[in-house]
C-alpha cells in the first residue's frame, strides 16, 4: 500500500514490477496504480491510526503491506520529481518548490524547479515496455509544453500544473497565478461546471483506462490527488459525518491516534510523542476559537474521506471489468501534513509573490 523506501526507490520498484525490457510486455505484466495524496499526515488514514473513515485504503492495507519507515522530501515538488524518475532532487532539476527557488539558484541547470530532460520518467520506461500510461492530477514539475506530463511519457493526461488550486472551480488558491493552469493531453483545458477535484480526477482515470481496455495491454495509472492540499474543501455530505468528532481538540486527538497506532503496530509501544513549537495549546483557546478549529478539522476529515471514496470508485470499476486482481496499488503522500492552516493562505501567497 505504501512504499518502504525513498521516492526514488519507488520509481525503481515500478520498473522492476514491469520487467522493463524494451520489448512488448508479457501477458502477465501487472497494471500499476500509483496514488499520491497531497500534504496528508502520517496518521490521517485509518490503517495508520486515524479516526477518519477510509475503507478503500483500509481494504488495500489488509490485502497488502503497510510500511512505517517511508522517507520522502519535505515538500511536494521534489518528492514528485524523485518519485517519477528515481533521481535525487538536486540532480533532476527540482530541489525545492519552484515558486521559492531564488534567481541565484535558478542559474544552475539542476535548480530551475522544473523536471530536467537529463532524466527519464518511469512513465517513459513503462511506455517503451508496452504499457498504456495515464495521469490525472497535480503535476507541479513545469508548465511549458515540453515540460508537461504529456511530453514526459504519459499518453493521456488531465493535469493541474500549479502548486495547488481550488477544488470547486478553475481558480488559483494564492494570488501568484491569474488562473489555475489545467491541461488535457498537453493543451489548455476548461473544467466542467460540476467539478470537484477528487471526483473529476477519478472520472477521467476511469475514462482513460476504458478507452484502451479491449487491447489487453497493461496500464500505469498515476493519480496524484489535490487532496488534502490547501484550500481544504469537502462536499457537505462528507464533512457533516464528522460533526462533533473534534470538539475535544487536537491534544486529545493526538493521544487517541497514538494509542491506535501502537495497537496497529505502526509505532513502537514505547514511542514518545513530541509536541512541536507550532502546536498551540488547545486549552488556551476560547470556546469560540475551539469551535472554529474543530470545524476546520471536520472539513479536513471530510476531504480525506472524499478522496478515499472516489479512489474506491476506481477500485470497484477495476473489479467490474476484471482488472483488479492483476493490478498493483501503491499509495503514499508527497510529504507530511501542512503546518499552516487555511487562514494562512493569503499571507502565504503574498510571501511567494514578494519572493517572485
């Protein structure tokens, strides 16, 4: 379900799974579904101790393997570059989030914040080996035509090229973009009126898989969700399931999650719990602020729940068309949870704009 190594090793593992001789694939070559959450915390899904309802991921964990020693980059774009190439971020062109790389750094070829052409993606290798290759979701490795995933080994794509975007409309979440940059097969595209990110990305992935289902060739499906990157947004039907769940606050929540993680064997039973300097004292908040922050956690939980639900739609579809049993699923997050909250988005955007 998750990977037990650094992102670069995930790319190597995918290559091994496919048996990457540059020749037509054998009939037994597995399909590969690589699912990447965005800013998901280590204990934010049920198999790792969360109270959030994630039955799809729980089922995959029961049938597969949970790893507890995964290492990734501290921010999203470097992880994505390493995950897709197996090459260290200081060599593949994406050492940091591109919006924060200084002009002095960008003078160096490997520090431009875009995936370099000195590296090959696992999608390109799998495509050469006879796989169909599909991507729906966040890219964040370059916006010019030659840098988009459609030119980096993916035959069908619907991608958001930015660091993040609204989950309901085609608009940016910070003021450094005039418009959310969405592309379909390398061309700018307009989102549908009923857009919600997790639902839309799974809809498109199912469409891509079905478009070539008759030829029997295996597929590589890369599904990097927007969830749960800020802005944290969830349909009311998912959000409302968590009304009152977080009223006791995050201090109590951390204790509960640690206890469950110990029972699950995810962390050692004697593992301590560190309170970071950025973690405010829940008891010091006024009742009004406690209600506000509890509500924010309800929305976050709803967004995780919605992501799991829509991933479940893909799983069920693969079962219906007879492709589930020959599919390998890998689920991970690009980094840990976002330290800043949704109310910090505007100040974050202004800091990035000033930097640029």
